[in-house]
């Protein structure tokens, strides 16, 4: 199982790198188009893959781990976050979905700044 995730992750991370490099070349550095693009594309793909897996495909646990956790997780972790929010909404847990969505976003951004400031305090 771990090997499936690792191999998929290598492919997904490589695809993310190539996509972001191409977006930077095409659109320049004024907006993070590469990250934006992989987040939207990855979220669409995880939704489509999970639904296809539920309705038509018979994916082994290893193949699901390879594709969802590995490839798409390596391509963008935002897709997993988006799927978690969608799952909570579909379970009629809109309050938890909102808490998770905005809590994850807000706290993650705050954590980035905390990390920046912590390292600056130590190294400067």
C-alpha cells in the first residue's frame, strides 16, 4: 500500500512541478497560476475519480491509494481538503464543513506566518 502511495505521489508531484513551471513561463510571476490551476484541476479530478469509483469502477485498495492519495495527493493536497469538505456537506454536516473549510484555511495561513516569524526570530 505504501509503495502504491509513494509511486503515485512521485508522479503527482512531478506533474505539479511541470504544470507550475509551464504556468510561470506562460503567465509570469504576478499571480500563482500554477498552484491555482493544480488546486482546481486536482479538485475536479478527485471528485470525478471518487464518484467513478463509487458508481462504475472497481478499484482495488492499492489502485485507489495510488490514484487518490498518491497521484492526486502529490499533485495537490487541496484536492483532498476539497473532498473532505464535500463529504461533510453530503453527510448533512454543513456546520462542520464550514468550520473545517474556514478553520483549515485560516489556521493554515496563520501557521505559515508563524513559521516565517519563528525562523526570522531565530535566524535574523
